[in-house]
C-alpha cells in the first residue's frame, strides 16, 4: 500500500474518524496517547466521536514537550498497555504533535512486537511532516531520535480545523517544515508562499499547505521507505536544528524554530561552497522571517552546537552529511563541508558573537 493511501486531509472532519479507522483495517480497543495540553483541547471530542460510533476507548495523558520523548516515558506506556491487557489487534492512537506521534508510534512499533497505530495530528508540523512516513523514535541525552524504528501509521488523519486552537508559536514552528519542503522540492509552491504568506493562520492557506506538503512527503517515503537515499532531502535544516535542540536541552526552541535556524545555516553553508547563489539564500531567510521564525540562536554556544552535530544520526565517518538547496525547489544531499566553513556558519548564527 502506498503511504499516500494512509493520509486523509480535510477541514472540520472529525466525525469521519471512526469510519477512516475502520477503512484502514484498524480495530479492537483504541488506546489514545496524548499530552495534557492537547488533551485539554481535543481529547473529549475524539473520545466522544469514537465511543458514539461504538469503539472501546482508553486514554493516557503525559506531560507535553520534547523531554517526554524518552525511554522512561515509553516504559510507562508499556506498563499502561500491559495493565490494560492490550492485544496486538488493538489500536494505538497518537493524538498530538510530533513528540506524541514519535513516542506513541515507537511504543506501537515495539510493544507485543508491533501494534497497528494511527495519528490524529494536532500541530501543523505533525500534519505536514512527522505524522507521515513511519519514523518513530525516542531521544537520548546526546541527541534526537537515536533510538527508533520505521513503523508506518495505518492512518494519518490531518484535520486542519484542529489547528485553529494551536498557540501561535507552534503554528509558526510548523511553517518551518512547510517552507523546508518547498525549498528542496517545489519552486512553484515556494513562490506561492512568497506571494500569499501574509497570515500564517489563514484556513485556506493552511489546508493547501498541508495537502501539498503531505503529498510530497508521501511520494518521497514511497520512493525511499527506509531513509537510505532521497528521503534525506526532508532533513534540510535539521543538522544544525537538531544540534541546537540537543545543546539547549530541548527546552528553549520548538523543533520548527530550531529547524528554521538550521535552514538559514544550511543556506549560508551552501552559499559558502558555491552551491547556492546569494539571492536564493536571501529568499529563504526572508520567508522564514516573515513568518516570525528565528534565523539565529541563543541559549547555548557554537562549541556545544558543533559537538552536538557529531551525534546526528546522519553522521558518517565522524562527518555530517549535509542537505543543500542548489536553487529554490532543487535539493541535493550527501554533501561534506570543510570544518572551517561549518564553524564560521555556526558562529554567524550565534546571537552572542
């Protein structure tokens, strides 16, 4: 089955959730994993629509934030499923953003050697990126996503009406992944964003962004399901972004905010290596700034960021493999940059220089 077949995009369609679960072959008890912030906004509605359609439902809420994406939190969920007598024919449902999706998906991939799962994505970042493609993981203190698996969700349910209550900083953070996709894959999409991205919360623009980004993500995943080739393009901006997150203890920046800084850094590095011209570097930075995203970092220092980069899962022979945009809409991967260029870029991104 194509990854695209598991993706459902629309607006104000929560009443369709039971039917979509059934259509994707999901059944048994639905074990909902969410966090307390998302639970306050959406859990009651999801439980009501599922119970009303005859589904058995249990739910568990955890603390929000990247710190919960840990082996310790996974162990707590394993214990909950064990005490609840979960079976392989039951369904894990991740209700939330990227952290919940990664954590609940990891638990689904590993408990009972694999349970089916679905994601109802409640952040823009999750809707356009992390809910699609089956990358599930937890973090270690030295880096993001170092313990994980590939386990595709049977359903990625992307209702853009769920974004209406999203805090503005999280909405902006999601736009970093939309912009990333346009930079490396779709010049027309990027140009449309340059013309239209005056209001990041505009419903029609959000729905278009989710549809287009999700289609690109599904196509790339179908081509490279185990992340051994072209899927690396989707990590544009993530080498520096992940390092900033790790070196600040996952507490100062949202993932998309760190990726925005990483995009600015990757563009600067590509320009230094004569891969990208200065005009296309500026277009990327300008669009990020228009959305209100950061393009510099604080709260850590260049030494810590550079050290964290060496723990990135894409490192080979001790050297980061960079994703570059050679032009807007045209990305490439596998680049090795001189260490001095890497250092110069990180120092230029640092607000304390």
